[in-house]
C-alpha cells in the first residue's frame, strides 16, 4: 500500500519552512528601514520588499503537489 501524503499538513510544514527562511531577511529589512528613517531617506522600496517577504507563504495555498511544495523558496 503506497504511503499517502496529507497535502494540508505538507502545506503547513512548507509555510513553516518558508517563514524560517525569510526571518533573517525580514530582520535585515527592519534594520535598513530604521537606518533609512534615521537618515530621512525614502523607505518605500524597503516597505515593498518587506511586504513581498510576508506574502511568500501565500503562494503555498495554490500548490497542489509535493513537488511544488518542495520547490517553494524564499528568494533574496
């Protein structure tokens, strides 16, 4: 009998993995944001990047195979 994969659990695990991968990138953006604010610089690019990183887990909801889930990555 072949092993069955629970796609919902696999999606949850993938989201957890992506969150762990993006954490240092978000922290780096937070530092850049604070430095830009202190310098009075434009922060719009930083805000856009932070939102992109937050939205990375949304892609998992539309995935239907374990191969897609395995291929999901956080791109810097």
